[in-house]
């Protein structure tokens, strides 16, 4: 990792001298399908540095009036530097497409890993929650709220490190916002009710994520969208008897899935929580 990183040209200085273009890259296999285009494995010709190139069709973006959102995603993600946040090295465009030069996460979506193993052992889950809490604390310090934390938006690199991706719904703001976004099962009550919300929406999502890590399903899953919403608004939380989960883990989840957003456990307190302190692997390099 380090040796291969040593070859990377500073993307910003290159951007300042000469903008990137498609000819700078050799294009490899497709890595996945995005809403408005595909993501490809690619290699910068000079440095041989491997990246993921996300292709977005301008016409699609225009059709859905999401130019503004993409601009925000680019602005925010290129400012963030944290081992658990996917780097955005730069971008360029031609007539029809916009290309995002992203850090390559070889093991793909955390969602796929969860599907394969169903649920995670407590130590692994605690390590993940600890890394994500640290990454979110970094975002919140910079006044960035992600707002769409879920297993589909977390990628895994070759070393198994988590990388938060998809800043499409994130906001750079110190004030409370009122916009509907995110995915149903992970929506906090204030967003279901379309009330004002702030950075503590990410703390709620971390609670949902922790539950899904341990039980393999999100806590408020239901047949219909309206039933899910009802369960979220009542915070209809229950813990199945299998798999057997420690009381400390349930305690942490219960302190995050709190309707009153001001009473949710802070990210700092998550890191100090006994379940994290006793189970998270502090040697796993996430900060
Ligand atoms: P959606 O909203 O449906 O998630 P999207 O437009 O946000 O789509 P992405 O999620 O960014 O697109 O990318 C689509 C897929 O490509 C991902 O689910 C993942 O499997 C793969 N992919 C994206 N970025 C990377 C990356 N940096 N490294 C490895 N794989 C990636
Ligand atoms: Mg995505």
C-alpha cells in the first residue's frame, strides 16, 4: 500500500498544471453500475496508480436536475481526508460525461459482505462501528453531515478497511436542514416526519447499522413502506433471541435509536461505550 502510494502524483498540483483527461487513464473492468453511469477500474498511465473511475452522463444528471447535488458531492468529498472516507482525487469532463477519480476499494460494498456472512461477530461489528464513529466525528468537525449511512454506501478496500462513500446526500452546513433523503430503513424519525434535522441523523444511522451488523436485518423492517415509517416513529425496537447478542451491544443500540435527536449518544461517547471499549480492535488502523 505504502510503496504504491508513493508513486501517486499529487492530484491537486496536477489539476493546477493541466486538467486530467480520459487519455491519462487505461480503463479496466467495470466495478459496478451507478444510477447515471458505470464505475470502472482504471490506471493512471504515468504513475500506474490504480483508481476507480466513476462515469456520469451529463444528460441523465440534467434530466433529474441533480447537477447541483453532484457539484456539492464533489466539493465535499474532495475536502475530506480520513482513512475511513473514500478519497476523491479529482474530476474532469468531456461533452457528454463527468468522470470522478476515486480511491479504489477492491472488496466492493460492505452490503455484499453482509449478505454473504448474514451477520458479523461482535468484535468485528464493534471495530466497524468504532471506525465509522471516528470517520463521522471527522466529518461533523468539518460541518459535514453524511445523511445516507448504510451498508450500500460503505466500501471495503483490499486490507479490509471501511471507506465511507457516496456523499451525494451530504450537506455542508451548520444549520438545521429540512429535505427528505436517505433510504427508508435507515431514515431517522425527524426525516420521516420531514422535520428539521442536523448532524445527529448520522448517529441514528450508526445505531441502525450496528443492529444490522449484529442481526443481519435492519430493526424496523416491515412489509410496507408505511409500516416501516410507523415502526421508526414509535422506535419499535426489539432484539431477537438469536443470534445471542451481549447486553452491552443492545445498550449501545438503544442509546443511538432515540427519537429525541438531542438525546442520542454523541460520537465521542460511542467510542467510550463499554461495548466498543471491550470489543473494538484498537490495533485495526482506522485513524
Ligand atoms: P447508487 O446510488 O445506485 O448506489 P451510484 O450512482 O451512487 O449508484 P456508486 O454507488 O458510486 O454509484 O457506484 C456503483 C457501484 O460501483 C458500487 O455499488 C460499487 O459496487 C462500485 N464502486 C463504486 N465506487 C467504487 C470504488 N471506489 N471502488 C470499488 N468499487 C466501486
Ligand atoms: Mg451508491
